[in-house]
């Protein structure tokens, strides 16, 4: 199939042979490619310069600058960066398994154990960004969470909730290298990410120095946007649909603004109270009440290796 797709060629990208298109964006295409020098497969995000205004160009360079500094197993690595007159080229670690979004669509939903496995890896990446790098991602969503390897073979797609508990025992979904395991889930797309002010500025009681109040107020809770998004992803993993949805963008905006969501029956009936409790602490409208990444990581549902017993009705 790869041979049938005619791949474009780009001036400045002679070192690589494009194999397949993996993604489309507003200003970019992402390709699977072979590095002819090293023999390694990579992903290349090709950004069309001429469609960007100067602030969008600056954003790409900021995306590159931020990604360059980050080295963590839950963050897609930027291997190198180059540009030609017409394009920027971000050479990225290849994530063969594609988007978490597609896996949710395929599987309908993940069990609690598999959801925990996936969300924990995402959370480890967020913890590193927030605590070690002072970076907020600001675009955490299933399209930007990528699997290192294809999680399951299409013929093995089960229809029932219990699929991963069964298959995990067979090694089908076990994490780690080798075999057909699920591999790691990593955070991609730093196009909206931002370096936040230092820790002092983030804390209300710290020394704020000469920073203007509107900046302090804005920045204080900037990390919490990733925590909200993490809650939305966890909700979606567990039931297969997002917490906030409406055909009308106005109604949807209103629902989000009020934090109006429900644990819809029957889809949520069998999901543990502990998972719901965690989601409630993430989908809080008031960012000062929302869990931080450290609170998330120490919640009983995250710490528990198995879902706690169901409350008796
Ligand atoms: P955009 O800013 O256009 O959303 P992304 O960086 O999110 O750009 O890339 C768009 C899509 O390309 C992703 O949603 C994903 O499907 C695919 N993609 C991006 N990076 C990789 C990668 N390293 N490996 C595999 N696929 C990728
Ligand atoms: Mg994206």
C-alpha cells in the first residue's frame, strides 16, 4: 500500500524517504519516513511556512525550542529540526501505534485497568512538564496522545469490556518492550504549549516581584488547564464518549463553562466510585479546587492496582 501512495518530495529533506502519511493538520502534514543515513524510521512533521503569519512562525520555533529541552519516556522526542525556504521540518520519534483517539473509536472504551495504565503514562509526562520543565501543554486530547506501537491486531478487537483483563494475561496488552505489548503512550504536539513563569510566580504567597497582577492571576492556574484535559481524557477512556458534547457550539461552550457533565447511565453504571471521584476532582470549574498533578498521582484509583470493590446498591 505504501508503494501505491505517491509521496511528495521536499527540497531540504533528501536524507529521508517518505513512506506514508500519518497525519494532517491545518498547516502541516506528518509522514512516516526512513532515515537513509541511519536506516531508522522516523516521523516528520512538515510545516508549510508560506501559510503562516509571523506569530504562527514564532509559535513553531517555540514548539521546537520547548520540545528540544524535554527528554522523558512519556513525551514524543524531537530528534532534529531543519528548514528550507518553504518548510519547517520536525524530525520526531516515530509512534507507530497512532492516536489514542483511533483506539477509543475502535474499542468503544477501555477497562479501568487499561485506562489506568494509559492515563498514568500521560500523567507522568504532565508531571515532568509541570514540575521539572515549567511547561504547560495546553492541548492534551486523544488526537495528541500517541501509541508507540499498534496496541492490538485488528482481528483481535474484542467487543466486550472485559477484553483487556483477558488479553492482558496472554501478554497482549502488557506494557514494556518486546512482544506485542501496548507499548508506551506519549504526548505529542507542543504547538500550543507555553513556558510558564517560575514556581514563585505560580504560588499566590510567593514573591511576585515586578510581575503585573493580570499576569500573576493568569499564570497561577495555567497548569490546571492540562489537569482539566486529563480529566476529559480519563472520562473518555472509561466510557468511550467525551464528558462535554453538543451539536451546537454555543450549548457546548455553556456546558463547559458551567462544568455540566453527568455519569450517564447505563455506560457509567459499572464504573467504580473511585474512578468517578477522581474525575470529579479534575472536572472542577474552579481551577483552585482542581487536582494538581501530584494530587492526581496519589489518588486511590491511581494507586490501586485493581479497581476497588463496587459499592453495594
Ligand atoms: P497539529 O498541530 O497539526 O495537530 P500534530 O503534531 O498533532 O500537529 O500532528 C498531527 C497528527 O500527526 C497527530 O495527531 C498524529 O496523528 C500524527 N503524528 C504526529 N506526530 C507523530 C509521531 N511522532 N508519530 C506518529 N504520528 C504522529
Ligand atoms: Mg495535534
